[in-house]
C-alpha cells in the first residue's frame, strides 16, 4: 500500500501509471452493520508485527513501516523480550564478572540492534514506537520450577528486582541521550510491562496452593503486581516517569480450572491484581497477607499507569456475540472492563478512576491458510471493521490495534492435518507470500452500516460509520462521497457528501434507504491532475 503514502507528494510521471493501477486495484473495503452511538472521536491506530518489525531485518522492517504508515498507523507496538536481549550477556567468565544488569552496554550490541533500528526507522516516518518489556526471563532472572511442571522454565516466578534492572537498562538506552555507534538514539515515551500475564506461556504458575490461605489462589496476579511495580519505578528512575506506561496487556478469555497452567479469566486476574475479591472488596487479614498486598506500602501512588492495555479477541466468534464465560472480556462486552476498573479504583485506590483503555491486540485468523482457527477472508474483513466500530463507540477506548500486518509462516514440517502446522498466527492483512487479503483494504477504509428504523419521511433510515484511516492524521475537512445501489441495479448513484471533522478520519452520516440496498463510501485522490476514486466495498444494513 505504498501508493497511499506517495499520493500525498508529487509523483514522477514514470511511476504514475503504476501508482494509479495499484490504488484502484487494492483499495476496496468490507463492512458489517451495527448501531451508531456516542464515541471517542480521537482514537489512535496501532499495529503489531514482531516478525516484520523486530526479527526479519532492516529491509523487511522498512517495507512494513512504509505500509503501516500508508494505512494510517500512528503507533507500532514491539515486544522487547528480556531473555532475547540478555542472550549471551553472561556467556563467558569475563562477561559474568563485568555484567551490570542495569547498564545497556552489558548486553551484546547485536541484541539491541533490532530495537535501535526500529525506533530510528519509526522516528523518520513519524510513527511512535511503543515497547512492551516482557519475559520470558534469562536463566538468572527466574526461579526453578518443580520437577515435572509442564511450563516454560523461563516463565516461572520471574524475579521482579532483576526485571527492574533490565527495565532500567532499556530506559537508559532509549532516554533520548544515549549514544551508540551510529549516534544518539531517539527517545521512547510509550511503554508497557509484561505481556498477557494471565497466560502460562508468559507467566507461571497461574494458580498455586498457598499455606497462609489454606487453598489454591491466583499466583500470576501476585507475580505480575511485583513485576509491574518494580518495573514502573525503574522507568521513572531512567527518566521516563511522565511517559505513557500501560498496565495489564490482559487476555480476553480463560478457564474455570485452577492449576499452574490454567489460563486465568481477566476478571479474576484483575480483581486479585488489585487485591480485591470477586465482589470488588479489598482483601483483609490473612487473605491480604497470602497475596502479598502489603507491597503497595512500598510504592506510594499504586500502579501509576497511563492506561489499561487489553487484548479483546473473540477468536472465531462474531464481535457482536458476548462471551459465555463469566469473567471473560472481549470486544463484544468491552464496556465491562471500564466498569470493573472504576469499581476497583473506588474500593482499592490502586489505580485511577476513568483509566483510559488501550486495545493493544485484536485480529482474526483466516482460512485459508488455517482451517482450524481461521474464519473466511470476507468475514475477517467484516469483523475487523465491526471490531473497529465497537472500539470507536466506547469513549473509554483510546486506541485500537491490528495484530499482524502479514501472516507468519506455517510450520511446514507438519502435515496439513496436523494442528502443529498452524501453531503460528495467520491474522495478517497480507498472506505470508505478500499477497493482500480483502482485509487490507477493509483496514484502510472501514465501513459499518446500521438500520435506524423509519425516518421523518416514513422511509427506512440507515446510519453509516466509517474511517478514512489512510488519511490520518491529516483527515480533517476531507471530502467523502456516499453512494447507494438498489437491489438488482447495475449502477451506483450519489447520495451526497460529507466532510470529515477529525484528524483520525472518522465519519458518520444518516441516509434514507428505500428499498434496502447496498452502500459504499468513496474518497477521491487528485494525483497530478488525475482524479483517482477509492471505494469502500458494498455494505448492507444487517440490523
């Protein structure tokens, strides 16, 4: 989608034909309907793709960032995995003697290189880097799991003080004053601490018998509480006290089981993280002691978070279907998260009331290529649009994230009927072979149409919501065309225009719909005096 960027500048004649052809061919959006309500008009678009942004090298990173910028992405999230940065840091006796975990130079320069190059490349393109500092931990940074525990040992009871030393090193490196061989590194001002702490793949154990409580209790919230508090202080100590720092990175679903490996429901995790029971009342006495709640005495002000990060996946369910599990929080019931946090803020005072919500992973895997976990290509595009709409509709949501620009490679050593073949994620806007999916254009220009009932003229009305994301952050006052096609009709007719009233490209409008038909919106680029229309894919009001 490089053409979306190049249309804002003067294009040489020799490439104009290719740009126009690509623009017309790719930009077509899908939609699904939903009712329009009060919303957050300013909402940042985030994208995450560690494979492209971190692991695949400078050329892949540059192309990914160009595509993301062209699509209207304002922020990129990247995982800074503690064990990866620390790999080889104590590989020899000399290194072990000199090792200082809070000094960036104690870690191999090559381990920093992907992140150094990412923050530099993002800065050049006006994209904000958002670094998630997370485990798994290096060998010296975690406890040893009991024999027979079916967990990744590097996730077992990470040492919060050792993690804080790592955070301090990262904070120093990206303070805006640190110099490497290429010069002064840019400052990073957007962070989160750990990833999906309610999932055993990132933190373990999830549940554990506690002698003081006399029963099994949630252990991962205790571990994460210490990791976050010590890590948050380390960010402050390295000059980042006033930066954006997110807490949570919580997953949407979980299990009612209570074992070391059972994924924890977000409601259970959040309650215990804030030292409250399932009624929202603070733990007292032995229950507070068992959960280590006295740690807050060491950290005045509690978590001091800018916002709560959450991953509101629905897996293969529609974004409209609320989860059956009590305590699960997906995009379909995202308002429950704000209500839960506000109740706990009032009862525990460990977080601020009205804490903004950042939806920092969201997507749908597709079939093809994944027949086990994927939805159809058209459904991915539609449900992505609807997920974006539901995020926009909630005034607490400050950002929405697309997880993956491009599909990861399948694990080809396993056969097509083997689930292990599909272990990687296939939720990109491009297939792994770089062929675009319908969701690419759906992401660039989402649209949702909802039936409004009968209007003043006695005919049915529809509400149309959309976003010219690819124009962000310069979308204000841009002109959008609204078009309608009656059932069975071959041609589209113009139904007026509207002006975008915000920088992020969101718009809403109401139109008469008789008889019920299809709707689309269009934006027209003026490229070297040639008008190039960009259309959304037809959308019908579904309810």
